[in-house]
C-alpha cells in the first residue's frame, strides 16, 4: 500500500479544514508531492487511509460491519475468480487487467476515460465502470485503491491536482453504482510515478492513466 499523507471528507476535498476520523485532529487539506508520496483526497462517504496503521483500521471497520476477511489458501482462489470475472467483463474495453500476487490491477488509459485536460469520466466509459462495479459488488471481500497519474506536461502542481480529480471521479462513479465507499483509498500521484519515458508521445500516453488496485480484505 502506498504511503499517503492526509485524511479529509469529500465535501472538503482539496479545500478546507477537516477532522481526521481516527485521531480527531484538525487538518488543512493540501497537496503533498514527493517520490512515492502523493496526496490523500476525500472520504467519499467512507474513509481514506493514510498509512498502514489506518489501513488496518479500515479492514477492522469492514470486518466489524459483517464483511468477512479472507485467509490462507482461500485468498488465492477468491482473487482468481474475481480476476476471471473482470477479464470477462472488460474484454474489448481498453482496460488492461494484470495480476501481481494477490493484487489485481486495472489500468485505465486517460484517452478512453477522460477528455483532454478533463476530469469528468467520458459518458461512453460509464458502462465500463458499471461492469467493474458489478464485479466489485459480487466480490465484496476486497479493498479498492484508486490512483491517478499524469505525464510531465505542465507544472507539477497542476498535474498533481488533475491526477487527484481524475482518481476521485472514477471512485465516485463506482460508489454511485452501489459499491461500499468504506472500501476505497483514493490518491493522485501527478507525474511522480511514470511507467514509460515522457520523452515520447507513446510514453506520455502510457503515463496518463488511472489505476485501480484490488486487494483481499485481511484481518491485519
């Protein structure tokens, strides 16, 4: 899990003073930029987790709500079945599905997800997110991390903001379609985590993306 800095509520995303739901501490939402860091966003009606300790508390909250944790060999089978269903639902959509250990990664290139310099999901992509939400609702014993990324064009501050807004937009659509907001962790990383060279057109296109990482819900 990536280590991020702040906790906020959706109504005050990237804006005003908020209360950390775990510590009660008042915090001012702001952009945090740095290698492997990024910025925590808003709660979207649930929780945004800033570090591994809070991640464990998120798991505890979900388990306490009656969502059973996965354990042992059952994790692999559960994630195998979810991966297969996602591949079936997303075939031909332009979204890639990869598996790294017990984590399923969905890569959503910005050219199919958003208009140029926009953070509202394209209307034609809503059905793709609906397909993702159907699988997330069926396999509800997982947590969902939504990360936004950009290329290096423009300022770091602008790219950070755009990556955050795009991650929020994808998560909001999935939550609006009935997935549990408490499962989500949303963050933007701007241009700080490229997957290709920003020196080429194709490389920049690869770097402009929203990634969803789906992980099994564990006891700790």
